[in-house]
């Protein structure tokens, strides 16, 4: 088997549309509460997009719709030319906590999605791929280690591997490093960038950190307060690969200031 880093998981040409949302809205309480309103967005192959906005602007609702966990009230949600009507194998999801099962080793946790969907025999066959992924994220030698023996950052690396094992077309990231200290978070963001570049992955990140969004993203979706709408999509014209040193540059600061000013305007956007 080739190294995990050599895979282009979806086979979709670079820059081709992968995930498309058209006029997506979501209401609750018999249409009395509007969480999202007419959100249209296209994610292209190999792109990294972040969404940022104040609490209650619909970021989490948007991510749940994209993951197939809840349906939109209106609009179209298309992944690889097929409607998203529920959770799918080609959607990778990563949460704020690692959520590894303590009674399973790192490798066993990684192949768990395959075991659940296809059985133990399929999971056993996937072990080689799990070992390749662990090596890619710098955890070679930790295949048989249990979660309580891993640091927070190492556990999140294992979670990245579990997300990648099913070869998803899109990675949906719900503030995956928010529980880490600032130094660990910066290092994990650089690691996430490396992995996404090596896999040519299409990623979508929910974050409350403007700096995190800028250092990782090609585009940043700035949301208006409820009802959640897109105020603007801000392109991040910084060279890749990004480095932490870029956070001290004038251009980085200008992008951060632009987004912060938009968020400060709130309802006036």
C-alpha cells in the first residue's frame, strides 16, 4: 500500500466544485426562529474555508446541515453532485473534543467508523491504512497506545486520522483545537495545514478565532447575526505554506482588522 500522504482521496480535479449550498435556510419553532437565511456557498477541491461570526449567527447549524445531521428547511445541499440527506461516508467530521473510546487503542479508534459501517473484517483490513495515517501525523509507534496515555494534541491527531480513514470528500471541522492551550493550538493548526496540503483535502472550519481563520484559510465566510446570513467572503491572499511568523506581518494584521471591523458592525452589516 502506498503512503497515506500520497492519496488524493476524492479523485475530483483540483479546483472543481465539491460541495455546493444554494439558498439554504433553517428555521425552528414552527418557523418562528430563523437560524439561517439564504446561504449560498461553494467549496472547491483542495480549498480551505473558514466561517466566523458572533454566537448565535448560525455557524453550528450550518455545519450540522453540511454534515447531514439536520435537514435544511429550504435550499439545496449537494456534495459531489449528490444531495446530502443524512450522514455519509464521504463526509469527515471532527469535533472540539477528541472523543476517542478509552478501551480501544489509537489504531482501533481510527478504524472504528469502518467497523461500525462494514464490520470487523473490513476494519482489520483497514489497519494498514490506519498505521500509515498515524505515521503521517507523527504518531508512528503509538498504534497500540490507549487514549489516556496520549496528550490532548496527540489525541486530536488520532482524531484527524479517524476522520481521514474513510477517504472523505470534505472535512468539516468544529473548532477542533479550541480545548488546547495557545501554543499547542498554533502547532496543531500548522499540522492541519500540512495534512490538508498533502491530502489535497477540501476543508471547512467553524472557529471563533479570527487569527486561526486567517492563518489557515483561502477564504473566510463572515456571518451576520441572526438570522444567519453571509455578510462577505473575504479572500486570504497569503502565500502557502503558511507559517506562524506570518501572524506578525502587516498584511496578516490588515486582514484580521478588516474581519474584526465587520464583526464589530454586527447588525449594520
